[in-house]
C-alpha cells in the first residue's frame, strides 16, 4: 500500500455524538472559502462553479474568498468560471498565493477585491497553442480561433485593469511577470496583505 503524501487533510472535532471527522475543504466551504489550485481543467472548474452557486444560494450577498495558486490551463473552462464569477451576486475576494499565471491570472484579477501575499506573482501572456498541424485550412481555422481567444482574454484584462487595449496587447505579447507591487501598479491587484 502506497502512502499518498498529498491526501486531503482531515479535521477531528469532538461533538455531543462523539468524534467527527471533517474534510478540510468542507470546513473552508462553511467559512465561504474556496481554492483554485493547480492546473485549470473542466473537472476543477465544474467543482468551483458548484461551490460558488451553493454559496450564493446560502447567502446571496455574503463575500466569498477564492485562493488562487495556478499556472493556468484550459481557456474555455477558465472562461466558464470567469463568467460565473461575474454572474453570481456575491462579492468575490481573490487572494493570490504563490503564482497566478495565464488563465489563473485572469481569474485572480476578476475578483471584486484582489489581494496578494507579499511574495506572490502574476503572469499574463497571449493564449498558447501546441501541435498545430494538418491541412492549410485547418491550420488557418486554428490560428483564427487563437486570435479570437486572444481578443477575448485581452478584453478581460482591459476590463479589470483599466489599461488600453494597446497596452494590454503589448504586455501580453510575451510572458510578463509582475511582483506584487508591480501587479498593483498595473491594475492586476488591489493590495498586498500579510494576513489572510
């Protein structure tokens, strides 16, 4: 039997019915805290969407805190989560832990209050594509779709930073990293916090 070093921590609590065991994510959800950690994919996004909708149903005006430490991932899944974050009535506070990169950065900057820990970073860039091949028409179709996604993600950055489209396209033409103070100056974040 192999030991899973990364299993979800459990919380033991004594109740009138004896000792109860809770999953730490359940405890966080009760405190209106959720996590976007690791690569963004459909399964992770669907789970986060369910959590957001549940928390809105519990208290449509209560703040939700989303901790973000993500290298990015699937753009279509990330945009689905972005749309839900914009659609729920609850204010969402995002907190960058470590790194919010690519689609992770777009989701971090979508928060109503965007906090960064002192040594966290944000990285933005144009959408990437791998293994483009096939007929000339299929390559052109994929390139057209990439340019459409580039425009969509740039519009999101413009909306949440107040920068012009030209400024955003210049910065996202390559991987651009922002330390916490630089992220605030560019409009990607609101403040640096030492306590969460």
